[in-house]
C-alpha cells in the first residue's frame, strides 16, 4: 500500500457536498465527484499532514532518504531506521563540526556507537624561541582508534569508509579497533 492508493480513505472535503443545490440530488454528479474524492483523498491527507513529513522522527520510512538529501545526511541503507532518523535530525549540527576532531568523533559515536580517539598527523608547529630546532615532519596520516562503548563488534571497513569521507585530502587514513570498553580500559 502506498500513500497514493489508500483503500477506503474518506475525503475530509467531499466535492459532492460543495456543489450547488441543483446537483445535490443528481446521481451522475454525485458519483462523478465521489470518484474524484477517491483520487484526491490521499493528496489532501498528505497535505494535511505535511509538517510531519519534515520531522525526521515522524516522516514515513520511504520518505526518509529524500528528507536526508535535503540536509546532506549520507545514510547507509543498512542502518536501522532509528539510526537513520537520528542521523537526519543531527545532520546540520554534524555539518557545523565537519572537518574537526569533534565532528568526526560525534559522527562515529552516532553511526557506530563507538568512542573514538583521533590522532591527526598533519598540521603546523611553531616555537616561542627563535632559532629553535625544527619539529619533526608531520606523519601525513589520520589515525582513528575506536572502541565499542558496549564491547560489541565494530565493522572496521564501515568505520574506515566514514573516516575517509571526513579525512582531508592531504592525509591518509587508518582505523584501529581497540578491544574492551572505555570503562574497562580507563579511557
């Protein structure tokens, strides 16, 4: 069943009742407008509930990918529906922090339920003392160590895909999955 063909859905605004009195007893006019009511009832129902389509918590499941395209939330179809709804709801906030350590940490926590420790190997260094020894060159690698908050398994390939999408172009990415939970290890 789709929203376009809901069997038995009554129209809130039947056209037959809006016709002039001349057509109130006309059988053909009433049957014709009843047919139009059947066609228009799903459209009117959708328009009556339009605000719910823009709320990630209320929108129908088949509408969620379209809604996510509005806010640029890259959803994995394999994710459970509640996770996809949460990703759409938090998309604007995550875009605000995109490209930062905090943004990547929050994104990984939302998508996979993991605690992430990020070691950025690129960047700049400076010294307060003139003529000081130069710092070592940057490693050029973004190292992300993740640990499941519940101790469950973590799919390293899926985490790596999310990290690569957020990684700056001049760095390579590497993901390490750490055993245990943050509570057990004192992190």
